[in-house]
């Protein structure tokens, strides 16, 4: 069975928010470095330790925000933000710009999948993911079929 979806365009703002949230979840330990810097206050009592730690962590988050914003502006990545339809089966995900142009993505390229309250998120790397909101599926059975495929491929727990 092949699940064909409605056309969907990933908004750049959604991409930036989701990418930033993913990086911050994966690299949660960076906040521990900021806390360690702030603990310098106990060595030499100065508010500058805390301010320095906050600035360092703020710059870290700003760095990743700039990275994800830059991806949305690059010409070679414009295809990611075009309106596409998806054809999903147990062999691959076919991202179709139109009836003649498309790009297959094999399931082994997907590192993990996440089921949020309103979408499937398929991660290929930190900065590459496929966002499939439930509203693009033509029926509830299509959505359940995709969920079954993800569970069979052991991408969704």
C-alpha cells in the first residue's frame, strides 16, 4: 500500500524552532558547562561569573539559531521549503515537487522518528528532518499505516 499525502510546505519558522529544539535536547549537557562557569562565584565572589555563564550560553543558542536560519536562506536548500506531496510505502518515502520531479528517501537514511501531538517528525541528522503533520494525510487509516511502518522499522517506539 502506498500512502499519498496532500501537498505541504514546511514553514521556515517551524523548521528553525524544531531544529533549535532538537539541538538543545541532544546537547543538554552544554547547560552544565554554563552552570560550572557560574559556580566560579563560589571561588571568587563576583556577579561576573554568573553574567559570563549566561552570555556564553546565550551565544551558544544564538550560534545554532543563526545556523538554522542560514539553512533557510541558502539556494541549494530552497527545495526543502517548496510545496511537496509525499508518497510513503514500506520501501521509501518519495518527496514529489510535481508529477515528474521527486526525490526518494530510503528508510535506512532515517535515524529516528518522533510522534508529536500533531505530526510525525523523521530525523535524518541534526539539521535535516521531514515534518509530516497529520492534516496532510487523506484519512486516519493512512496516518495509522505510516505509524505502523515506523514501528516495523523500529524508528518509533
